[in-house]
C-alpha cells in the first residue's frame, strides 16, 4: 500500500494501555472506570462530569482493535499516544513509576506490532510516551523520563497536557525539561483535558458538546499562547510542538495576538519576533472536519512558515484522522463519521494539488516524526 499511494499516517490516536486501565478501575473518584447497573464498564473522566460516563472497551486498550480500526479506514501508520488525563491525578511517586512502566509498555506495544510491506519495513505503530508532570515532582525525575523516551526506538516524542507541574507550560521551572527535550529532538504533542471555566457554559444541559467543541480548543490556545508569550521559543528555538485539534483557535487569532503584543510594551520587549513567526514553529494535526477550515489553517500556517523560512508549501500540517477511540459512531454498524469527514476534508480543500494532499495524508508526518 505504501508504495502505491501516499501513506495515510494518523498522528492523533489514543490508548489507555492495560496497566493504565487497571489503575483507573482501582479508583473510586474520577478519573475512573466503573461498572454501571447494566454491568457495562463506563469511563468517568472529569470530576464534575454529570453524565453516566462514556462507553469504554477494547478500542481503548487492545492493539488488535486499534489495528482493525486502522485497516477499516486505510490508515497505514498510527502515532499512538496516551489519552487524557495521563498521570495528572497521581502523587509524584506514583506518577514517576507509572510513567516508567507505561513508556516501556508503549515501546513494547509498537515494537511487537506489525510492519508494513514497505522498503525499508516501517512499523505500523509508533508512540508518544509520557512525562510525570505533576506538582511536587523533582525535575530530575522528569528528565529521566525524557531520556527513557529518547532511548526507546519506536517512541517519537511525548504527549502532555497544559498544566505542566501545576503552573502551566510557561512555568520557568520547566526550562530544564524543554532544554532536554530540545536536545533529544523529541516531539511534544500538546493536548487539552480540562477545557476552560465551565461557568461560561450556562445552565442548559448540553452534554459534552461545549467542553469538547469549545473548551478543549480554548484550553490548547491559551496554553500555547502563554508559552509563546514567555519567550520559550526564543530560548528553545528547535523545540518541535504538535498542537491538537489543528491548534485550537490559534490560527484564527494569531494576527490579533500579534497586534495585542505590539500594543503592550512589556510583552513586546520580551519577544524577539512577531507572534506569527512563532506559529511557523508549530505543527498542527489536520482535524478540522471541513475543507474550508482545513484550507484556512493551512493558509495561516503557510504565512507563518514564510516568516521563518520563506517556504510557500505548508509542511507542518499532518493528518489526524480521528480521535480514536473517542467519538465512536452512535450505533455499532455505522462508519466513524468524523473519520470520513476528516478524510473527505483533506481530499477537497480548494486549491490543494495532489502533492499537498499527500503531504497532509502522510508525507509531512513521516518527515516530522523522522520515520524512515
Ligand atoms: O477530541 C479529543 O481529542 C478528545 C480526547 O482526546 N479526549 C477526550 O476525553 N475527549 C475528546
């Protein structure tokens, strides 16, 4: 398949490996996996969750289920990452040891998985490990995890939430971590979990719609904007950060951000470049659910890349097909609607030629994750 057409590489697909699922089952408060009155397992992910939880099953932990899903949608390679809320709820000691064990589990999951009939033979599964980012953790424990991930042949980076070790990812205390990550060349996949203050959502019962559709992207936008404003990219210019959900709302707001910075002497004097320059350093998954939105994100990224390199062809947009195992179809025999929508979007962005479509389907991701 790989030689016949551009590979389809999914950069945003999650797992709860069995060890993590067991941990969730052992808990009596969220995040937890519980059994409901009908005897079915349910995932309760947030403390304030009012619903009876989400269905959870083998799609979350069974590698064969992941591979069947990939086969059904023609996905050649998946860059598998741990799903939220990662280790956020653990004590420093538990977070440190679970990170070690889960990173080893994920490497094993990828190494012992199948390969493609390609030359050279690429694996079908690569992974993004975990760092024990919790309040009170000694920085050297985080650095050990960076080293562990960097030494694992099939782990290409780490996934992390927006809290850092309690004060966010713009916390100066994290500088040694960014420095180590930059040195190893690992990718950081920045992903939301908490949304934003839910008092904005009003009193009507809207299920998870507002927190997923708006809260998630706003959380990512705030975190990466704070990171940019802290001048972290001036200190660590070679960091490679991939943003979930096509960068939240950052592409839409980047020029407004640049203008607000220009009008604020304190922040402006802290940064070496225009805000849009830093956008050119970021990577974006291609989840936009519509060709117009995807085309828009790609145009904003292209402009940002021109600030940095003068290049005109967006290289930093990589296929994310669907948040497997989140968003399954509501009835079992249906197709995963969002998979189909995201693939259709890649195929129908106005003005993209085959080269650009192939880039977003897989070539960009292979380069970014250094999969050769
Ligand atoms: O849309 C998403 O990315 C997700 C996710 O990763 N985790 C989750 O709990 N819901 C939606």
